[in-house]
């Protein structure tokens, strides 16, 4: 998928929301993902995050809610668990 197709797909997902901006660049995707209020669009947020990762060629870690799409889940270990 090229960037134009990705932007069209993202904007299509956001049509049914009240998100006020049309996505036209990687920077606007980053702004969307970094804005905590965007998390209210939970289904769209996760899908847009995956598209962003694919666009920047960083699909190694799935930082978004289920269902996974072939990415490794990020592993979290606390100091407590590391001792056992």
C-alpha cells in the first residue's frame, strides 16, 4: 500500500467519527496517534496505528489492542517478575 492509499483508508475510517482533520501526511498520523483524546476512537486508533507502523516499516511490535495481525506482542516485565 502506498501513502496515498493509506491516507484514503485512514480518512475513510475517520468519516464516521468527529475527528476534525483530514489526514494528508505522516506527521498528521503521528499527531493523531500522540493525541490522547484520539484513543476514544478505539477501533480506528488501533487500525491507524498498524497502518502507520507499516508505512514507516516498523511492524515488529504490536502496540495496539487485539486482534493481532501477525506482529509480535510487546513483552512487559516488571522488576518483581525478573527475580523469579
